[in-house]
């Protein structure tokens, strides 16, 4: 049976006053694929290590199914762990590596053999029991590490950037397999990654971390479409961020250089300075039409350069006033491609602007 995890105001301060994690609070639901996402040094791995019991919080508490485990030793927490570097024993066979945790628990040989066989079948490594890690590919080694973690039937599986050493195609394959296995076993899985696409593709919910704090927790759709802070909007995918002063009527935002943005209807009141985000794929791009633009929801510009992404094209465009924006369009064939120097008209919907917290 999987478990729920409560992280209640947890901080970690190292010698010298270095605060790696600062009052982090979040609830991880039973059977959930939950990702800790953020740049290097944001505190995500330290948070995972405190859940695992490898680090002790300086303050706060960690609870599993309501029971306080803050000071419970790692080997008594009933959790499996998968590391980025696999951490396999090079001198032991695949079967011996997978059996390690079972032997430490004192199970008999017949039970160990049966559990190892079942775990290797789950990760599609049947028949490789007698090989050693050096005889396996990177993806196979990661499967061995995964089998070793799940063979003990943990309530919680912790993964610290487990796919980071794999090439892109194999990483995508392992993403599907790990997600499928997690749902099949009903595990609560906490997954650390700095890869935004990976977190969006695999997670039920994501906690975006920055500077030791949690910026936002939400579903991948929420995190991407409704970022609450400038950091989250900028870190997750490409985005255009504008900052300016509300106009007198409060229904639009003057971001300077002659560009005024119509605000979403829900935000069309009030005064003061605001930051807003507009995703590149929300902007429609057409050949320039010299008719007047729709106030606040369109603009003229010139294509500065293009990045061909296969299924899409990413354009960097300089608007007439000097603002630079990114626009992403589906690849509709060479006849619809714009090239540097082309004049274009950009159009968007005010409702696609997301107001950010500073």
C-alpha cells in the first residue's frame, strides 16, 4: 500500500548558515507521481534526501500517513530509492543487485528468488539475471536500479534525476515505462528533475522550487497555463513577460515603447504596476497587413530570426517599438514559413495574458 507524505515547514541549514531549504510545506497524495522541479541549487535534492532520511531537517516535520518520521532512520522508512548514477554493485550480477534489499531483510532464498524474478519481469529484464552491470546498456542499468528499488515493495519510491544520464530517445522511452510501472504498482513516487519537459510529461502534480522555497504547486496544466510568479512563468517553457503600469481606466497595461496590452476581463480593474506572461504559441502570426492593429491585442513587427523545431517553428520578432517577442507556430510546410526580414502582424487574445505575482 502506498503512502501520503506531509512536509510541514521543513528547513535545512548547513554549517556556515547556508539555508538549502527554507520552510517548505507541501502534501504529497497517496499513489501520486509528484515531481520536485527547479534549477540546480534550488533545494529539490536536499528535500528528497530529507524525505528519504539521508538528511535531518533543521526544523519542521515530515509525516507519512500521519506518523512523524522526521528522526526515523532511513532503513526503517519503507522507501525505495533510485539514483542518477544507478549506484549498482559492479562485482555483483543483476540478480544479486536486485536481491540486495531482500537479503538485508532476512528473507529466505526461495522467496528472494521469486521476488527478484518478478521484479525483473516488471522492468523487462528477464534473462539477464547473470550479467554484471558493465555488460548492460545505460537504460538496462537504470532498469536494474529500478527493480532493486521496487522489489522490496516500498510504500514510497524516491527518484533523484534517474533519467538524467540517458540520451533523449531512451529517456522518453523510460519516462513512459516508469510512469506506467508507478501506476501499475500504485506507488507514491517523488521524482526530482531539472527538466521541465520531463516533469510536465510524467507528473500528476509538480512543486516548482527556487532558492530553497516552493514557488508553486499544481498539475502540469496549471503550472504551464497559469503560472503564479515570474520565476515559474520564465522557468517552465518559453514565454514573453511584460511589465508596465495600468492605464487610467485600468483595462490595459502600458509596457512602454508604444505597446499597450488589453488585460483579461477578470483583471480589467485596479491600478499600479503589473507583470504579465504571454506564451509564444498563443500568438497568431500572419503576413503584415498595414491596416490599424486591434488596440491591445495585436502588433506589427519584423522577423529577426527563426529556429526550426521539426513540428513547430520558433520565431524571434522585433515589434515596431523595439520589444522582442517569441512566437511559436505549427510547421505547416515551407509555403507558410517566414524568414528574417519579413514584416508580420501578431495577434492574440487578452484572455491568454496571465497576471503574475512579483
